[in-house]
């Protein structure tokens, strides 16, 4: 979940990136307040400092988004599986802990690969798992042959992450610019303000996004005695406090239904490539995978 410090860091990073493109002057950006000793030394050297801090008492809870869970990362399966009749061919690479499911007539046989596994060892492991219910199963390299008829399907799974919003808040922040001269204050102030205005959606470290609204600005002149000319840029960020959850994404989906009259395939091998007929030759499932008759 995004904390106040993480939002401050994101805002400081946004300003720092914009100032780096401007090249001159040198600008240091910090979450929170810059250290007094370092600030004095930087100002004497002509270096501008920017500190971003949450404003105390300028925040409130708002209704949690009705959009629900937010996908942070889609776990693209690294293992592939192609089903051809009663043969499954594995490929790609193995990610430890990302399961592969072999489904025989509705019964799921799952294997969770370990670090040393390969597509070949996955095929062998699945053969051992189903040997009792599928006599004659054989694994050769990355190919798994399963005799018999009925429904055969394979699922290769990848792990992703979801963010579940639990709380949502609208919080005020202040980006304070400390410059050695009024001219540098104006220059950096304009760059920073435009950078904030160009980024209504603020990317946060936990992978979620906050809504950024730019408010007013004000100057404070301490004069040459303090070597500090300040500008405060006020913004508001609406963001969620989330719970990160793991979610599984099914990738290579392939299967075959085999019966005495023929077979029909679906999933990772494309559209159905054969018809399924009854004993009299009547078509039950056409080449497009549609049911057109009853046994």
C-alpha cells in the first residue's frame, strides 16, 4: 500500500525528472524537508533544493473506488502446451511454483514445478501423476502421450498481482522550493509546477495510481541574510491504501474431446480441426467447434 512517504517520494521524483531535463540550475529533490546543514551548503553553491512534505491536517477519507481490484501485473505463463489428439507437447521455460494442470475427464491433476524442472521433467512428472488413472501413459522428452478417450485439457498458469483498495484518501502536499536567488526560484518554480500539472495520474511505488491536482503557490522571502528564497507549491493527491494479493492467470489453454466417432480440439491449437460424429456418422460437433447434433 502507498504510504505518505511513498507519495512524497513519487512527487519529488516527478519534479526531479523535470528539473533534470532543464539542466540548469542544479536541483536536488527530497521527500520531506532537506537537512539544514546540507541546504545551507547547497544554497551557497547555487544549488536549488526542493522538499515535498504532506500537509498536516489537510487530508480526509473519501469513498473507495467502485472499480474494485486493480491489476498490477499480469503473470504471463512461461510454459507452453500444445494438445494434438491425445498428445501434449510442452515448450517454453519453467517458472518454479507456477503450476501446470492436466485435466482428464474433469479431474484436475496439478504439478508445481521446482527450480530444476524443464519442459521434459514436467511431462515426466505429469505422467507419474496420472499413471494410476490412465494406464499406458508415456512421456518421451517434452511429449506426453495419454491413451484412451474422453476429455483432455491442459492449463499453464502464471502468477500476477492484484491491488484490492481498502481505504482511499485525499491528502494535501506542499513542494517547497529553496533557492539562492529570486530568479532561480522563479525558474525552478515554473518547471516544477508545469511538471505537476502535466501529470494528473501519479504513478506510485506500489504499482497503483493516484489522482494529482495542482493547487495554489506562494513565495516567502527570507532575504540575503538567510540565503533562502522559498516558493511553496500546493497539490492534492487522491490515492488508495491497498492490499496486494496474488492472482493466477491461465495462459496456454488447449484440449481435445475424443470419442469413437472422431475428435474435436480447442484452445491453444486454434479452432476445432475435426468433426465429432456418432456411430452412424452423423455430425455432432462441426469443424468450428459448434454443437450441431445430439447422440
